[in-house]
C-alpha cells in the first residue's frame, strides 16, 4: 500500500494525494458526469464507488483529480422551482386579517389597506413590510373594541412537503414590544408541524430556531452536529416539562443573526434544508460570508459545513410525518404571549412603559426599525 501511494504521488500535489487517500478509504458513492474521450460517452452518468474513481485516475494519471472531485461536489443537487422576488413577490401570498393566534396587540390588514397605508412596497427590487409607526392609539372604552397596531401577515399560496429554502433578508424588525417571525406552518396545527426559521422578540440579538409539533417529536440527543445551542428538546407544544408552545428550540450563536447587529451588517441568508432523508437543518450566513455556490445560484448544503440547528429525522425521536403541507409565513406582531410576557418584556429586556401594550399604543415614533426588508425567497427541489 505504501508503494502504491508513492507511485501515484509522483504526479500529484499534496492536496491531491490527501483526497486520493480519502477516496481509497471511503465507501460512499458519488455521481460522476464524464465529459472526456477515454472510451466513455461524453454525456454518460454512472453511479461509481470510491474504488471506481480511484481506478479511473490511476489509468489516466494526466487528469486533474482535485479539479474533478471539486466538480463532483459542485454538481447541481437542487433545482429551482419557486422564486418570490421584486414586483411579483406579493402575488404569491395571501394577506391574513383575522385575530392574531398569539394574542398580540396587532391589527393585521388586507393587501389593499396595506398598500394604501404604505405598509408594503417594493424598494430597489427588495420588498418592505412595515407597521404603522405614525398613529398614537387611544385607549378603547372596551378591550374587545381594539385589536392593536396595524401590521402585515402574509402566507404563501403554495405549500411544501420538503425542499431547500433560501431567505435573503436585509432587515428584520427590532424594537421593544415587537415580535417578528419568518416560519413555515402546516394545516391543523400543530399536527401539520411548524418550522421557525427566524424569530425573536423585543431587543433579542440572536436568532431562535424551533420546531412545533404534536406529541412524538423530539430533537435527537447529543452528540449532534450543530453550531447553535439547544434550549429545549421536546417539539410537542403540550410538553409537560416545558412552557406552553415552546417546542424544540435552538439559539444561533452568532450575534449577527438577529436584531440591530444583523441590520447594521446588511443582513444575510437563512437557509433551510428539509428532506425525508436528512431531516431539518438550518444555517445562517451573514452578508460577508455567503457561500459561493449560493451566489452562483447552485446551492449545495453539502458544502456549507455544520448547520446552526440540526433536527434529524429518526424513528426513535421524530419522523418526517410530523411535517407536511407547510406554507411560508412572514409577520410582525406586538406583545402577545411571548414579547408581552412581563418576565420577558420587563425583566429580561428592561423595556419601557407600564407594560408592553401601553408602550406600543403610545410610542409609534419608537417603531421606525420595525420593518422587514427582503431581497428574495427561493425554493429548490432535490434532484433525484
């Protein structure tokens, strides 16, 4: 074996030699697209083992092994199916104008009213979704007479059962009392499942990713490859050991993943991979560190390294059946069950006012940073 490597390394760089050794000792398969004249058809594709690849390059030592390996890894794994972007962005969404399910101090308006009041617009190819930041709301005679401050919640026409989702976001709403979220929601909640891609409240500085399901779904115990910090492991919204509707949650370790620092650095891309084979993985890339394959419009999660949050499907912990027919939702609410909780609003974030609703009602001038600015949402299907 030693002489075997010595013969091959006479025509290889050190990096090629290392890759050659890795290929020798692995048994994974790779899809190789041959485009040469060594007794192969130019457009022929074939499933090959690592040994087959090794033998091929021993027979044709003039070929660049390192280049070919990189080409294999960079071959398209996903096909673009849906793009939400620019002037047609809102055409793919419904506008929700019912009472907020999270009991927020918010009045969700329809598309016509949102346009008329300037709550949605297209600005230099990015879309903007904001809240009413000009009206002082008088206290109502009865609590039942008032929903709250005007805002927008949209839900995609299309639903999904898997995919690779890239959310290119420039600005996330931030302020005391604000509760923005970008998430995917299934029917008959929580039985259809929920995936929270971006979520936070008040002056939070790190993104919180989470899954919400009915009973029978948990994040697999360590060792688990993820960069983020697991806060809760049971995805069941009625878990007796967690706060109501807490789900299984992971906090991103990056201080640029949410809040003022996210906005100051131009945002970034949030990526969600969701397949029956891998489960659910989420990544965050700040604007200065977006992978080249995403920039080149050929995303390949295999090249992205360890995800921020990792929820693998496992028959012992959580299966793919917990998530189906999910729609993309983007919204900003105020106060409610989480942001308005006195322990969170006052004690954790030291926010002003008698309480959350009092502050949001009287201080529209403090809500100038409460808006979404999104370049695009792209959805890919996995090639088979």
